[in-house]
C-alpha cells in the first residue's frame, strides 16, 4: 500500500516546531500499520530533524549552537537579497535534513519515547512550509 | 515496484553540479509514478545536496562554507596524519549527505519550486562517480 499527501505548516520565525502529532495523525488516517513513513520538506531554507521532545531548552540550545556555527550576514555571503538570514538559512538546511524516514509500527510512528519530529524554520520571518509525506507498507 | 540502477556519472569539475534533469530522466524511465527515490554515492570525495536553484551564489557559498568547516589544513587532521588528505574529505562527507531521498509524484521528483539536486565534487582530478538510484512505488 502507498499513501502520499501534503502537510502544510505556517511558521512564525526562526525556531523548531513539533510536527509529530500531524505526522502521526496522517499515518493513522492512511490505514497503513507496518512500513516506512518518508517526509520531505519542499524548501531550501527550512529543514527536518528528530530531536529530544521533553525539555525545550534542548532545542533552544540547538538554535543557539546553530546561530554560532552559521552566522547571519557572514562576510563570506554574497546571496543576501532577502536579508542577512537568507544565505545562513540555506546552509543551516544543508547541515540538517530535508527528509526523514521513520518506521511505522502498529499504525503509529515508531519513535523513541523522547524523540519528536520537528520542522526547523531557519528564516527569521513567517513562512508557509509544505512537507510531502509518503507512507509505504501494509 | 522497485527499480534500481547504478549509473556512472561523468567526471564533474570541482564544485556543485546540478543533476536534477538526469535523475528526472531515470525516474521517467522507471515508469514509477508515485513513491520515493533514494540516491546514494559510493565514495567519500563527493556528496549529494538539495539546495536552492534560483541563485548560483547559493550553492557556491554553501560549499565554500562547508569546506571551511572542515578545512584542508586543519590542526586535527594534521595530528592524525599530515599526508592523509582524505581526512578533511571524510569530514566533509560526514557533515553532508551520501544518501538523499525525496518523493516521486506524477512520475517526477516531488521537489519544491526552488529545489535542485546537486553533486558536490571535491577533487581537483574528477573521476567517474558511481551513483545508485533506488525507486520504490507504483
């Protein structure tokens, strides 16, 4: 069985957004019990990560670490038509993931107890983000 | 249905070369209309990136930045072995992707408007690169 659909999200600036619930609901609706769920973000300035979901300071620290690693408006950057965060957002995307594959077991995302699926918005302003989801299995 | 092929990419110049059209043609040949596609490169001197197609500067600055993160003459790699040029290359492989996957929709890569697939070739003496494409779907 194969199920494909889009998930749409509105972001309100740089940071991580927990999308585990939306992904899980879509898996449940697909009726697929065992298989693989593939999610792919159709943008080059936002990405997907699996991260700890219990303590939000983990993700605040990730944000802070990434901001130190890839500096907005770095003098190396020429691509800055859309602002100082533009090129940094593309690099942050490359350093993380555009897609994730998650096992589906008993009709649910088979994540670890403390794992969550997060959309990481790398731009500082609001955006509409599309994720293409493909679930394959029985 | 599963379609798999290992192709030899013609030697590319050092830098990021877009391979979206080539991959689209293989997907068309597979006759799979909906599913997922996985690409895998069989070496540590090149990586696969999905990044912005709108501005040439984006990919150039992305690879410049990544190369700086794992510089060729780094203290760490010098400690390991001064003659081992492959250490920074292995690091550059590790911080990027040797495998990427994306959805297939209507017999085409289900990429966003501004997304393209690139091979980041890092050697100055380019070689043919083996790339395995695995398409699963209907």
